[in-house]
């Protein structure tokens, strides 16, 4: 072949393997130039005169291999051909302008595959997605999906599969997710698929929401919201609207009380999170939460049969709702504040009684013998009780009963800890101010001063004649600080009367101008007694002391004889004898037997009395509240309230001179710190008019004038 020399233009041609292509007969290099056998030779690369041609049947053979490879992928079997060889073959076809034909063929097989998939006749295995399938998907994205027929078929098929999955059938989620992801990249997703999908989803969950509303158990319906294809905001909004937004009240009415009653913290947490995602959800939950607290709390407070456990039930309930707010409601300030308002509402639906019982609960915790808690635990209990105390309106009722019980603890020596007592006093002072605790603090001061006085009295007695058989201890109480006790004139033994006079002379000698009034109600003593088993000591009240000392003079006495000899009031004597003859430590024997002390009953000394302890406490009777004591304490509170109302009315009228009835009542509500009814205020106004503190206007009966 002749050497034509180099041509202008770029060097082109197929390099490397020919993959079955046929080359023309052109040479790749020329002959050596003259210059001898040892001279260098110049290699010249020339273009082919004609383009390389594809071998016969090359296109058909290549497509057959590609078709088999696609089918292998679809049927989840191995591919017989080397992938690199298939890549090169596709490149060869494209370089020889066969790409349109190849595209049409791939397009047809892909459409057929999609239709087969949508008819659920094959399953694609994601783990076998080699690059040839990626190429097919790329064709699908860029070309096939633009076909309106394919779009419509694809969307209808996907919706059909989603519907089947929602009905419980098994589908290939991975491929479905791939197709959804493919659609989402294109405008067709929003224009065609999303609108249709959301419409069907809306109908589905609207029906599902109605069905779930018929169920008694609402928790499952809320959990369903987290399942499904919730990966796009429009779909999430659709499901939340139909399952939650349209049924907020029904879900709460059916489900919330049940969850709270059973303290189902995870479900309550889920409910809060879900309700926070829909418009008006958190507000609806907040209102039903408040109603639950008020309804449940009212059942604790309003039933007199549950008074014994009321305060402990309230504390447990408060702990429960605090935990729900902390864990489930993420310490949401609105829920905390409304919880406090709800507690204040229901706890005052029964006026005065909760305040009384809270005071008594404090007494049970501060009384000696309470082994339920360490000092640290007791402090935490008192802090929790103070939270309930903040909610009550009738704090004067609490103060009255607390003061009565504190007096008993101090005077009878039943206080568990002075530190705990003072800690509680400090809490009350911090909560209500110094005026609220001034009398309580005065009680502690009296006890401290009494100790100093008794030290000097003991020294005084030692300087006198030989000490007698009685060791006297006296507590000097300032009348204004302590509860009011009705004086009871009892018949004391001569030895006691003599010691009283000695102390009276001693005390008035140091504090002239003062007056002493002996209060026997809370007096107590330690008596020594001998039985057949041996000696015992009894810690008894003063009334028990007077009864037992009678049996030094005889073995048996009737009820009437004991009453005459001691001078103890009838009901108090019956309680005293009952504690001595009908309790656990029966120092006396009652005849006839029975739990109640009746007229004509006789009592004899029990010489065979036995007890495992040497010192026996029988004076618990002093710590128990009598019905009369409870009534008198309550009456004193109401009497004090009348004085406070009168003082407030006079104070307001003195400042305003003339005032209408409604304005006066409004001003009184602002000043008074306890609950009061309009009718009670009207009675106090009438009383002050009768006593000439104020008068009605002659022309306007609802107008009042202050009378100087």
C-alpha cells in the first residue's frame, strides 16, 4: 500500500480492544527512511480512510445480551455477561448512532417492567441494582416518566399499592419508596400525584378517625399517627388533621382521664407531643387537664367519709400531677400554673374543713412517737404540706387548729423535735408573714421562760424545808398567745394545793401585779404504783391522777362517788375512766364490763395488773380531740371572723365617710383574708347600724354614712 503521508485534522479511531469490530486494510505506519540500517525510524499514525464498521448482527447480539441482563435483574438471578463488556458494547452502539434505537428498546422494556410491577407480577430486589439498572432508572427519570400514559399508570399503580398496604397486604416497600422518591424529584409529583394521594389519604384517615372514635381505648389511635408514610409535611398535616384535629375533644373525653387514672406516663407523653403539633391541641389538652384535676380533687375533698385520709390523698395526688407535668408535659409553664389554679379551686369547694385537716396532719407528723420519717424526710413532708396550705383560703382555721395542737404537744411533752417545730414555724412565717405566727412564736417564748422560772423555783424550794413527795413543774402561759381553755374547778389533794400556793407566792413576789389562773386541762403527772407483779410508773393526765389517787383510800368506788370526790366534769370523767378501765392498760376493773362508762358503774383497783414495760403511758387521751373541743375551736374562728369583719367595715367607713352597699362589699372582699358570704357581710353591716357605728341614707337605703 502506498504511503500517503500525514493528513491534517485530529487523530481518531478505536484504540485497544476492537470488541469484534472490523478494521480497514490501511497501515498504521510507513517504511523506514533512508539512512542505513542503523538509522532511526519515524512512526507516523494515520487516520482510517473509512470509519470502522460494526460487524454484522452486532446490534442485535448486543441488544440480546442487554435484554438478558435486564431480565436477570428483574428475576433476581445472576448476569451471564461481563458488565465491563456490556458497558463497552453500549458505548460502541452510541458512537455508531444506534442510541435512538437502543433508547426505544430500553424504553419499551422499562415500561413493560413498570406495568408488570404495578400489576404486582414481579418484585425488584434492591440489593441487585447494578449500574445497568441505574442507567435504566436514569432513562426512566429523564424520558419515560414524561410520557403521560406512563405518568397516569404509575400514579394509579402507586396509589393502588399504598391502598393495599394500608389494608394490610404485603408490598415491596423498598421499591415503592424508590418510585415515590423518583416522583418527588419531578414536577409531576406536585401536579398529579401529591394532590391525588393527599385526597385519598384525607378520605382514608377521615374514615379511620371516625372508626377509632368508636373504640374505648384511645391510645392506639394516637400511636397510629406515627406509622405510615409520614415523610412530607402535607401528608403529616393531613393525617394529623383527620386523626387529631377533627377529634380533639372526643379523644380527650375518652382517653385522658383513663391515662391519668392509670398513670400511663409514656402514653401521656405521646399525647402531649401529638397535641402540640395540631392547631388548638395544646389548649384543648390544657383545659381537659384542668377539669380532670378539679373533678378528681373534688372527690377527695367533698366526701366526709374520706376525711381521715383526705390530706394524704391530696399529697399523693399532688405528687402524681407534678410527675406528669415534669415528665409528660415538659414542665410547660401554662400547665403548671393552671394546675395550681385547679387545686385552689377544688380544695376550697368545702370551706374550712381542708384547712382543719391539714393542721391535724401536721400535728400527726410533729408529734412524738412518729417513726415514719427521718429528719430529712420530715422536712420534705412539711414542704409538701406547705404547698397544700398555700391553696386554702381559710388560713385562720388552720391557725386555730394548729395552735391548739401545738399547745398540746408543748404542754404534754409530746413534740417529736423542737427543731422540726421551729422549722414549721419558719415556713408559716415565710408564707403568711410575721403577724400570722406572732402568737405561735409567743408560745415558744413562754416555754423557754417557764424553764428559767422553774430553775429558780427549784433553788427556792431547796432553801426551804425538806422536800415533799411531789415534784412540781409549772408552765407560765401568756393568755393572749395560747388557746382559750375553759377553767375547771377540780378537787386537788392537799399536797398539790399547798405546792400551788408556794409557787404562787414565789412567782408573784417576783412579778407583782400579775394574776395567775390555774389550768388543769393539760396538766399531767408521773405516778408510782405497786402491784403483785412489782412496781410500775404511769404517765397520766391530771384527771387520771386524781382518780387513781382515790384508790389509796379504798379498793372500789362507784361512778358517782368518783365524780363527787374529784369534781371532774361529767363527760370528761367518763373519758378518763374509760381510758383507765377499758383501754389497753387496764389499771381499774369496771363492773359491769363494757366499752362505755354508764351511771352506776363501779370501779375497783386491778392488783393483778401486768405489763411488759416499767413506765406506761396512759395519757394519750389528752392528745385526742373531743367533739366539744373541735366545735369550740371552729366557733372561736367564726367569732374572730365577725370581729375582723366589723373592724374592716368601720375602718373603711371611717375613711370613706359615705359609701354604697356594693362598693362597701367589694372593698371588704379585697381586705378580708378568709372566705365570706354576702349574707354574712349584710348581717355584720346591720349589726353595726344597730350599734350606731353607721347609718343608712334616708333617701337611698343602699347608701351608708359613718357615724363619728
